[in-house]
RNA sequence: GGGGAGUUGGCAGAGCGGUCAAAUGCGGCGGACUGUAAAUCCGUUGGGGCAACCCACCUAGGUUCGAAUCCUAGACUCCCCA
């Protein structure tokens, strides 16, 4: 990076690896030094929880607040009704109001753990773009905003090019997404003096549009900054663990499973992840990331502990770590394993082992559970399960049982 | 409005009357090797059910001894022309 920033925020961004690109390093740097800058990141409400793919940007907001900025988390209550087509090959299903509201609710729980919200100075604020988008008048919007957009230019954006090149349809609805996001930035600048929009590098085009629009309409100079698309060292997009996305909401992925995700980080990514997802000093990250052989497992445990503590709290992180030690080092059972609790009524006469494996989340379907058993990957209290027809009666479940799928995934089943 | 193409398992994509629950690749899962890592190798991979068995190639009908494959209608998607 050629530019040597004076502001603490930009320095952190560069040093810890959060920075992919910036529209104007010097202008932004000077604005940051001059006073409290409001900056926003937008989140579409497409799922009821955020996932690790969002975590880097949340950490950026956290650092932003720590270094004297005012973070704005913008929920895409309005834009989610349109759907961002950037780098997507297909149109996503549209959600209704109720689903969007529920999703926003789930997402807000996570933000509250990383940022402190309030009214003053650098307190973060939570907004929803439905506030200004829902009431838009079409003709007014076209005349005031639409006239500043060049379709020629919009079509040249990389984010939609692949879609066009492959002759996949890009609906007019989706095509308008970028003008709406640009309008968001304009509104945030007008209402809150927001000077900076941040986002993943896939948002570059959308961000630049907002900057141009704001310059044209309000004659204000504002800035954009993007974070790199995070891939694992082998080039895959990060964020999947066994069985799906790594959700941040505890009710969708338990703290123990979250902890496990980080514990299983690839060697080569450990140092990088420590910088991006923990607040440990840089030299400590470098030292830990440079450990060789099995020693690096210690670094991964620290990574898991730090990241889990930020999200779920120190107690949850400690419990997850204790359970992991119990399960992996002693081959026992920990309290913090994902647990399926059955009540006597739903148990009735009993339940098949296949159903238990499915219900406990170790397999996605009955067939999958049977396959697991057939392949010798399923264990009941650490003994290999061979009989797929095994039927568990209430008496069999008097004591909690431990089910395992492979060596790494475990769950408890108990009567409640 | 007119003309054409298409809709197959999580995704991509073969199959075009029986040998098809359906090639192949990706993804997923399990195993081996290890360090709860990566890489590699091996296996496996539609769904429901304790089971017998049942449901499944867009939907609904039909033709056939027999249909993912043929016919009819409908839904949806894409392309081209206006």
C-alpha cells in the first residue's frame, strides 16, 4: 500500500488486512482526522441471521467505532424487496414484509454485540432504508435521481456484466437495485452527514454510484472503501462448515459449533484470521500465525476463543473450549455439545435411531443417517452403530446418550 | 403481439420408449493418512418409513404391456422480431 495514512482507522484497516480499495485515500484520511465521521455499511435482510461472511465487515465497523468513528448499520428493509443482482447468476426469490422484518430482527441481535448504540458522539445508529425507500414516488425519483444515471455506464459494471455476457436475464427490478443503493448513500449523507460507505469488494460499483450521485445532487464529496473478498488459502469462498453456513446467531449455530469452526481453520489462514477477526495485537497475531506443525493448534484455539468471546461472550467461549477438550482429548462428553431434548410425550413408545440422528442435526435426512450408519461413521456413546433399524425406547434414553457422526460432530440426546 | 428454445437430483449437465433413480463434473458426507489442519487416496451421495414398502425427471391428463423419453392442455424461464 503506497499511501501512509495519518488516521488511526485507516492505519488499522491497512495493517490488519481489511482494505481492498478506497476511492480517495487522502480525502478520506483528512476527513477522519478532522472530526467524527459517520460511515455506513448496508445489509440486506435475506436471512434470519448474519453469517461469517459478514463478520469481517462487522469487525471493520467495530474498529471504526473504536478509532473515533460513528458507525451506521443500515438494514436493507427496502432494498431487499428488490434484490441485489451483483455477481449473481440468478434472481433471488423475493421476500415478503414479514420475513424481512423477522430477518432484520435476527440481524440486529448480532450487531448489538459488536457495536455500542446510542445517541451521542460515536454511538452507532441503526437505520432501515425502508424509511425513505418505501414512500418513494416513482416519477419524482426518476426525475430527481434517475436522470443522473447513465444506463450505458451501469451496463458496463463488472457486477452485471457476467450476467449479460451469459445472456441471462437481468430484470428491470434488479437493475434498479444499484440506483436505490446509491440513493441510500445520498439520503444518509443528507440526513446524517454520512461521509463513507464501506462494503465488500463486490459492492464497489454500487458504492461508486452513490458517491457520484451525491456529488451531482448535493455537490458533496464522500468516500467509499471496500474490504477484500475473503477466501480461504486454497481459494474457496470462506464461510461454510459441516452442514452449511456458519451463522452468527446462537440459535442457528451453537457457540460450541461456532468455536469448532474457528478451531478447524486451515494452518495457512490462522495468522490472517487472527488479524481480521480478533483484536489481539498485530505482533501477537504474527507470532501465533507463524507457529509450525502441531503447535499451531494452540493458535487456532486462541483464535476460536477470541472470536467466540466477541460474539457469544467469555463464558460461552470457555464452555465451548472445555467441551472440546473433553470430547477430543479425553473422548468423553461435554455439556456444551449441541443437545436435542425430547419430552416424554413426543417420544411415546420410542423413536428410531435414524430419527434421532436427523433430529439432532447430525444428518440432513433419514437416508443420509442410514448411509452414515452403513459407512460406519455413526456412533452411539462412542460405540459404532451397525443396526440402522435400532429402536430407542424411553428406557434406553433414561440417561443422556451421545451420538456422533464421524470423528468431529457430536450431539447429546436427553429426555426433558 | 409474433416466432423459436427450454424446464432432469444441492448446482452444472447427459439421457430422448424398456437394460433409468437416471452418465459425468462440482458440492456434500464417511473412511484412510495426520495435528480436530491442508493436500492426497478410497468409498458414498434423491426423499419418506423401525420395516414391508411407498413417492419421485415442472403440473394435470392421455397413448402404450411399458414413458424422464411420445401426445394434449397448463404453468414458468430464456432468446429473436415488433
